[in-house]
C-alpha cells in the first residue's frame, strides 16, 4: 500500500516519509555554526529563555534528564549545573550536532554524568518510565508527527515526571507579529547565508516557526498525549513560549 500522507517542510508540502531526512539535512549543514547563529538571530535572548526554562523546571539533585533534539547540549549543561548528582542524556537525530556538543568545554567537565545518543523523537531508544524530566527546545516543530513525539515523551517519563517544551510561538499582538515576521523573513535567511553559507536552511527554520501551532493549540496536543497540569508561559511577548506538563 502506498503511503500518501503529507506534512509541511516550512511552507512546502512533502511526503511524511521524506521530512525527517530533509530536517536531518538542514541540521547537518548548520551544525558547526548552530550556536553562533542562535546568538546572532536572537541577539543572545535564547540564553535568557533557556535560563527561564531552568527556573520553572527547578532541577533537583539526582534527577535523570532526557533532552530530545538536544543538539549541542545547551539545556543539558544548564540542568546539570543546577542539580548536583543529576544525570542527562542528550538525544538528537543529527549526529553532527551531537559531535559539536561533545567539543564544548562543558561537555568535558560533565562527561561522567552526560551521554549523547542518536535517536528519533517519534521512536525513542529508551525503556518505559526511565527519566524524571523530558525537555525539548526549538526541536518539536521539526518533528514529522508531533503527537507521536509527545506520546513517546509520556512513555519514557516516570510517574510524577515532567515534560517541558521551549519553542517559538505566536505573538498575540498582530502589529508586533507582523514586525517580527518582517525581521524573520528578511534578515535571518541573509544572516544564514553570510555566517553559515546556507540561506535555504534558515529560510526553512523561519517558515517552520510560522507553521507551528499557537500556544493554546499546542497545550491541547500535550493534554491529548496524557499529560496533566498543562500550562504555558509566554517569553518576550510570545516570540517563544514554555509549555509544561506532568505525567500524573
């Protein structure tokens, strides 16, 4: 039987079976400049957002974290610094991103409590109920079937475990959203060309932000996956949002 299901890759419709490979290509190409571009695109604000994520998450000593689409380790490093005796697994489908993460100075200092695993968010290579915390930052919008990734998050969390998602979102004010779109579509792809030599990948990343569900719609998806006490907080007026849910 032919599988004719489609999904979006930025503003293109593509066969579902092809999206993961296309996303893999994007992040493989930008891996070496990923951290530099994050700082430039957000003017460093992504660091403030990740710190806000840790403030709300409140890591505790001895917890085990799974950071999916964890790339170069930003979130895992923050988690381990705040929780003595904790451990973390960084899981990403793109090995070049994990390789870049391992090169960072923090990775060497935390090697004893940090693992790097190539894996797919929709089919995680971990047993049921094996983590206390699941995080994913700026990654879930790239997943082919988001509900599958959320169900996998629920599966690998222990009872009482917590999901936290940091993702670009929607600004409630239309005028401010239009101004942000002007910046995103006219500046970021050009920046990608100059810094990373790759305009197309950053064009996709900008388009993927616009295709992602708004805050309320995504919160509903998290509830549908089985999570309770689902809440969200807007960051920078809704340019990004933090979503939290518990496996009760």
